[in-house]
């Protein structure tokens, strides 16, 4: 295993811990890490973080389910809507310039962060 792959495993492990603790899919942390630290293009970072969400969500959901903290009915209903919305969003992603995407992502993080603080 080369040093780049080892760096990815360590970053993934850290983001996985944070994702499990905070209930986020990881994109909130992975996109800025990939763009800022790994120099991955914005669009690639978004797509890659979405691919990472699935195993992260499965692993966390299994543990949360064991602790009886998972609402399967709510998750199922939300999943139907988010899958169709994600497909539509991914379709239009390529039409958004990277600098706009970066700003929108940053603004969303800021707004969500402020909402959670207050």
C-alpha cells in the first residue's frame, strides 16, 4: 500500500468516526478535504463523497438499529424522495461551474452550521 492510499484510509477512518457521531454522511467533511487537501476537482469530490455515503450509512445504521435508535418507516420514506432528488441533482451537477458549486456548498455549510448553533 502506498502512502497516498494510507492517507486516504486514515482520512476515511477519521471522517467515519465523525459521521457516526454526528449523523452525517461524510460529504460535509469529505468534500472540503478532497478539494482543499487532496486537490481533487470540485465535481469529482462531490461525486466521490456520494459514493462513500452508502457504506458509511450502512455501517452506522446497523449500529444505530442495534441500539433501537432507527426509525425504519421514516428512513424508507425519506430514501424514496432522496434517491430521486439525488439522481436529478447529479444529472444537473455537470452544468454548474466548479466555482459556483464551491460557493453554494460553502454557503450551505455555513447556514446549516449557524442553524445548529442557534
